[in-house]
C-alpha cells in the first residue's frame, strides 16, 4: 500500500507524463525513447495484445524453423538474451523471447495486487498458443523457469525439449501445500526490512525476498551490477522503469515465488513422466538457487546435468554464448558438456 501511495503521488505531480504513459487506468507503458541506442540490441520489437496488456516479444530467425522459447526472470527482460540470440539464429533456429507483464517493453500495472504467479503463466501461455509454437525448445532461468515450466506442463505437446538454469518449481501437496505460502510470508516478515549493503553482505533467497518486498523503491541498476556480471549493461535494465510507478512487478514478484505450491505440484506430475530431453544447466556461483538442480535431477526421468562454472545468478550475462552453444548442441542431439568461464567486469 505504501508503494501504491507513492505511485499515486508521483502520478499527481507528473500529469503530463501520465497522459503520455498511462495507457489505461493504473497501467503504464514505458516510452520507446527509454530504449533508444541500447548496446548490442538490434532486434525488432513485436507486440501482441493479451487481455488488457500489450506484450512485447522478440521473434528472430527463420519463421518456419522450430522455435526456441526464452523466458527471462526478475528484474530483467528480453535484453538479457542479446548474447544468445545471434548464436541460436545462426544455427537455424527461430527465437521467441517475450517480456513478462511488468517488465521490459510489456505493459506494467502500477498496483502490486494486479500481479500474480497465475497471471504471468496465463499471459505467456496465451502468447505461446497464439503464436502456435510447435516442436519448441524451452529455456528458462529465475522467474522464466517458474513461469515457463508451468506453460510446458499445461501444453506439453508443443514442446520437444526443456533447458533450465538457476530456477525452480517450488511445490508441495497436502498440508504443506495449503500453509506453505503463509509460513513463507511469516519468514519474510521475520527477516524484515534491510539496506542494500546488508543484503549484499549475506545474499540468500529469503533475504532477497524481504529486501525487495520492504524497500521503498527497488534499485534496479545496483541490483544488476551486484548480481548480473555486466556492469556496462545496467542502464539497459533500468530503461523499462522511468520511476516507481513502473516497478510494481519488479518489487512484488519475488514475494510470489511460492504462492502456487499446489498448482506446481500438479505440474511436477507432468515432468515426473517426461520422456523428452531435459537439460539441467545450473551455475556453480548462484547463492539464490544453489542446490536447486538436485530437485530436477531427482524428479525428471530424462534429466541430464551439466554445470557452468564461474557464472553467477544471471547466467545469460556471465555465460550467454556458452549457454547458447549448449542449447544448440542439445537440440542437435549432441553430447553437452560442462563449461567453465572466466568472468570479467566488461563481459
């Protein structure tokens, strides 16, 4: 509520901006000028209206080729895949990379209550179905995995294989499925508010959720500089968010991670009988999802495991080309091997 009041105050004080950017009551659209001259991002925008939201997506490569669906996480957008797309298209693949609601060039509700895990799944599933993707390879990291795996489970006939990195599908049945999210919210409350320096000193998933939930305004550039690996690209991650009115999704999505435990358990039933290729490609330096690969290896019969050493949470930034080559090899049915990268400040 505090963040919503801040957004209302800013809206009142910035009437001319509201006229330009509030495309419907409480829904904002980032001006295209914010995305001018982005480094290494020559891709043409595509848009699809899904319900009340205009969704942005990239569509690169041959239109008649089998698609690779890339879904980003929090607080990023399709810019995250700029190092991967040329390598994937050069191998003859069509690449689809959408922006989730509230991120990138997609529309952004200003009220945190307008965001839910299910809403993101529904919107992305609609995009996949309207594009009529078939024989697709799905890749997801962070929230991209949480959303994309639900899409695969909901419409598995459209997908030929899955690749995941630094993500999860939190699930529970029975009593834990009913009370798990409530207990999680209690744990976040116990963590309480903290400064960015305090988060940096001990980065864990619960502390990240608490920080993003309680902070007045999420510092996107600082977060990406800390967690991303490419300090030269941080301005591109700030671009979708001119001010706090646009940041509701970025602020609330971490808090929603375990909000669909029972629904995710149903999705797991699909993957526990999965008979198609499934590649688990986690990094070795991500404190947020460390150990998460073990769940996929235990529950997916066809899961293969490789490790990307030297990369952090945003593997697309730290090892984008290496990951793209892995996906190409995986699609081609070749042996996929673990890799080690040397992370640099200007990577």
